[in-house]
C-alpha cells in the first residue's frame, strides 16, 4: 500500500502527485529550497496531524494546500528545531536513564549508620513504612545496632524534588552570586557606594537604613566611606532586617514601616527583583554572576544523597562520566551483586544497557547523563529522539526525519541506518530529508524534488531506487553529486535557469 498524495500545491509545490511506499525507507532529496521540507513537514506531516485530530472530533489545524492524501498514519516529526529548553532537563532525565539509576540507588545504596558508623547497605536492612499526616515515610533499621533512620528512596536521588535537591541551589547545580564590585568601598552611600543606587533612590534607602540603625541603637555611618563601616553596620547595609545581627539580638517585633526602619537591605532587594522579573534585570547584569553552586559543587543533590554509593560509585560521579563508562559500571554491578540484589535491579540495569547501546550506535557514547539537554546540537538531539522511538515499541507510524546525518561522523552512518531498519521492521514508514549518499543508497525509494530552488523548484524530478535514478537522465541532483557522471546535465540546467531569471527581471524592469 502506498501513501498517495494528490495535487499538492503548498508554497512552491507545483500541483504535484506523489506516491510513497508504506513500511519502507523513503528519502526525499533535492537542492536546498527545492520544496522537500514543504512536502514532508508542511504537507504530509500537517495533514496527518489534521486527519488524526479530526478522527477525535477536534478541528483547528487548517488543511494544507493539497487535494487529498490517502493511506496516512499518525506521524512523528523528529527534526532539529523543537528543543526542550528546560534547564533542569538533562540527557539522563530526557532518556529516563536517570530514573533507572535512582531506582538502583534506592535498592542498593551503601551508607554509614549515623549511630554505630558501620557501613550498611539498603538491600539488607529491614524496612518500615509509616503513614504520617497522609504521607508515607520509609524507614530502615541498621542491621548492626538496630538504629532507625529515614530510608533514602528514589525521590532523594532526584534533584528535581525537595527531598533530593541541594538546599542552596535547589537542584540547579549553579547559583547566582552578587559580585563584590557592587560595593565601592571608597565611597559614601550618598556618593555611589552601592553601584546600583542613584541619587534620589540612594537618599531614600539611606533614610530607611538610618532609621533601622537608630531603632537598633547603632550609630549611623553618615558621610564615611564603606571601608570604614563596622562589620555590624556593613552586614545591616547588605541584609537589612534579614541580617544575622537582627536574628540573633532582636527577638521582639521589627519596624513595619520604611520610615521607622523597615529597611530590607541591598541583597534581599536584589533577589526579590530577580524573582519578580524571573530574569536578571539589565541594570544588575554586571554585578551578578552565575557560578557553580558552592555547596554541592554542581552535583545538584543534598549531601547525604550525593555521598552514598552503589558499587563504589556515587550517583553524581556516574552521571558525569561518558555513557561508555556508565555501561562499564552497569556490568560491574551485574557481575558483583548477589542474587537477591540482582533480582531487585535487573530490569533497570537492562533498560540502561539497551538504551546506552542504542545511543552509542548513533555515535553519541561520548555524552554524559548530566549534560543539559538544551545544549545538545540539533543533530545530537535528533538522534536521541530517534533512539527513543525504538524504546517506545510503537508501530504503524510515519516517522519523519530531517537530515539525521548532520554532525554525524561518517563511520556512524551505518548505526543510523541499522536503527532506521529496525524502526521500519516494526511496520513503521520512515521518511527522511537527506543529502547523504550512503543514506540515499540504502533507501527503498527516492523522491527527488527540484529541479532548482524556490519558484524554480517544487516539481517531482524523478522517483525510484538509487540505481534507477543514476540511470535516469532527469535525476539532476543525484547525478550532480558524481563529478564523473554526466556532470554537465545539471549545470547546463542551472545555467539555463539563470538566463531565464535574467530575462525575467529585465522584463519586469
Ligand atoms: Zn548502626
Ligand atoms: Zn547546590
């Protein structure tokens, strides 16, 4: 059965009819700008979405400019554009390999008993679950001294939960720090000691600050440069009513009005502003820097979760290494664990192994699980998504890929083709926009759109297998890739068009 496209005229497409075999690999090729993307993404993909939604009685996607497409299936578009920009999303969370690791750590982690300080393992400690205020808490008992402690569970190993995240950076691994240069030590407050306080605002803040000092019966450092402030005065200037001076000394109520000394301090004000605007305001840019969190050193987890081990490795160590090393560790766990341990984690180990092998075949074994997903290149992200399609076990789909070989080392093309083969083998139809000759050679069917780009493209130039096209005098693009094969036909055609363009613009003038 073929997918039958009748009279497609979206953008530059010239009312074309095309048939594409189902459950095969079809490559759409041609010059850039010839209309390949218009045919695949703007016509086939959008029409599939529209038909699919219509079966569920949803309307709203406008029909692309095409008379009819028959025999479509739900389509998945795996291109390089749509990206996950969430800064908390990593390769590990995106592929769910991190979830497997969290489960393995819950089952097998080793730690020191807080009471007898002997090393204990979660796998041979007695467990107990208690329901307190509607929430379940899990405890475990030290096998040596019977001491009861909170058990570390999967949520303690997630940097996206309160239980697991580093309290300082909230699991981001980075934190914003105010730079010392915000304070001009040689100046007085009214003469620009705080770089972001200007004239009237500086006066207003100075009044409020003075009121607080008077309230606390501390002398007001007027007309003296910052460097002459006492440490108490400087702490109050920086942190106002939130400073330690106050939390330690002043137990009763604090001033509630600015005029009475409700002075909030330079730094709390800055954090408030950043939280409100959800970004660093322009005026503060030079004074705030994002730095590796000083508490977890970028490891994102709280101290306990960060330091427990499974077979000698801490979780942040595992996620920092290349996938190749993670695989090595997985094999160590398999080899060294006893039967009971093995049974409790074998599914997770298998899942990690399968996924990493798959990703490695696509030439991405050098990546680490803690790699922020949004920093992957378009090609890397596309191949990760392709691997995920195989994990999903879905069938009867149309998978659309946009130049999956971009950034791929030529020696890894074979792995990519093997994966496409596997997807195809599950009764999926794979449609690929591609210029890479290895991929084109392997295609079951090729559709060449051209002959040129823009208004001079949008036609079906030739269709068939690689060998058929190589002998088809109309297959201009494909043959142009072979310098020794009818090189002139393509160039001749381009020249001809160039002349036509010239004529056209002359007439318009
Ligand atoms: Zn103990
Ligand atoms: Zn931290």
